[in-house]
C-alpha cells in the first residue's frame, strides 16, 4: 500500500481525493455511452458530436481556469470546480433535450479541465519541487486503482442494463466529487505568489520561471507566449498517443488484424492499469530534475518503438495462443514506456513553469493528453487498420522522434530562463 498512497500530509490528502473521484469516474467512463443512448435517448452520432465539442471546450478552459487558480488560490478554486462538476453530473440525471445536453456536457468538461489545473497548482504549492514527481507518481497509482474499481462498478450497471442502474452510477460519480471537495477543504490554501514588479527580478530558481525580458512584467496569460514550453507540450502530446493506442487502436487491431480472441483487448487494459498501480512510483524514481526527465523521456521513445515492433508481429498468422502471448509482451513493454514518459512529463510540466503561474501552465501542459485523444482516432485507424505493419513502424517512429527531441527542447527552455538569474 505504501507504493500507492504517499506518506501522511498534504500529498496523502491529495491522493485520497484523487482516489475518491476516480472511483466515480471509472464507473462513469464504463457506462456513460449506454446511459446517453438508452436513458437520455440520443443517437451514437449525437453523443459523439456532443462529447467532441465538450472535450474541446474543456481543453481550452484549462488555461484560463488555471489562471483563476493562480490569482484566487488553487485550493479554493479546486473545491468550487469539484462541486460544479458534481452539479453538472447531477444535471445529466434530468436533462433530455439535446441542446441542454450539449451545454451540460460542456460545463462538465470545462469543470474537469479547470479542476485538473487547480489540483496541479495545489500540488505545486504544497509539495517541495524535489518531491513533486514522486508525489505525482503516487497520484497516478491511486488514479488507476480508483478507475479500475470504478470500472467494475460501471460493469455491474452494464450487466443490469436498466435506467435505475445507470442513474445510480451518475449519482455515485456526483457524490464522489462532493466527497473529494470535502477532502480538499482539509488542505491549507496556497497563497498566490506575487509576480515580480516591473524593473525587478525576484530571486527564483531558473526552473520555476518563464522567460521574460528584463524590466517588464509578464503578460497575464504568459504561457501563451512561452514558445519553448509550447514545444515541449507538443512533443508530449505526441508521446501521449500511447493512450488512444491502448483504448482504441489496439482493440481495433486485435479484432481486424490478429488471431487473438476479442476479450484480450479488455485483459490488456487491466494489465496496463495494474502495472501502473504497482510500478509507477518505482519507475518515477529515475526522474529527479530536468536533465534526468529529458533522458527518461528519450528512453521512453525507444521503449514505445520496441512495443510497436512487437505489436506488429502479432499481426502475422500466429494462431490464437501465440498472438495472445505476443500482445501481452508488447503491452508490458508499452506500459513501462508509459510510466517513464509520465514521470518525465510531470517533472517538465512543473519544473519549467513559473511559481506564480503554475495553474495556467499546468492547464496548458494538460492540453497534451487532450490533443492526443482528439487526434488519436484518426491516426490509429489510418496507421494501424489502414497501413498494418507499416503503420506500426510509422507510429513507433513518431514516438522515438518526439522522445529524442525532448532533450534539445528542454535545454533550449532552460536557456531562455537562465539569463534572469544574472540580475540581483
């Protein structure tokens, strides 16, 4: 259990809050599609359009709501957004008109995006820089544990396949967010860090400041002008394609191109979740600072490439058992690449953000996974199902190129911040 839950203190409270609402989210993700079609009465196409619009809004809301957290306080902002998420989930219980459904879905996604930014800013304010990646690894372990258990609860709703069962899942998710808000209230507030006034240079370490010309105040949404940080966010978005690979590309590949039984896709998802729960904290110990994060990120590119090569082998006519063995081996390789990439990303996201703008920077950095989710369906279907083995090679090449580019990008980002340290 010590590998999953961090030591007592603010980090443990953050982890328990994460665990609580991830239980509800796991149940939501497992059963929401059928709830929207069977209970709300929408078509699959309507659900797809609404959720695409909603998650696009949620992605864009991360930066401005993160800025609110910087100015208003991340704990207060996180609590308000957790309660607002619970209210949005409650609205799903009664909304049936399609325009209102889209509106509620957008509200839900925006609250989720802002909540992620505020929580990351809260972590940055309560946890010393040298411990943030380790604590983030604990949070990832608790997240996966909660999602796995919650998915089991959602599976029960699917087995009953009744309106009361689906409504109970949404009510459970709403209650989970309210409980998480109560847990966050137990944490101390992080006071906003004042920006350095014009003409002065606050003595902050270089890894906590965004580039700023001497004698000027940074713009309100400074992250939008931080090109080195944007480049690193983009490279991480490419690396985060491992998520739609697991959830969408791999199931389609198994069904269309391998001799493995269809349920293997679900089994590989379980293998991934359990591996993260057990090993994420240990893998994250490799990352201690920005240079080590860049190195581990580059290694993850090689690991992802290896996973893609093994996955490609499963497309040969191997027979069911051999195909399953190859797929499991590839999934184990992939999950270690995922854990390495995650640890590197957390260190880079925190370490290159200014102390007084963690909220907006975390909101921007959080766009990486969202971009991967948006581009993933097109890329996975085109590369894996359309191109087959060649598609796996291209995908592996994308992972490797992005991983190797992290080192130069991080060094460039550090150089843009270092000149400020020369001023007293």
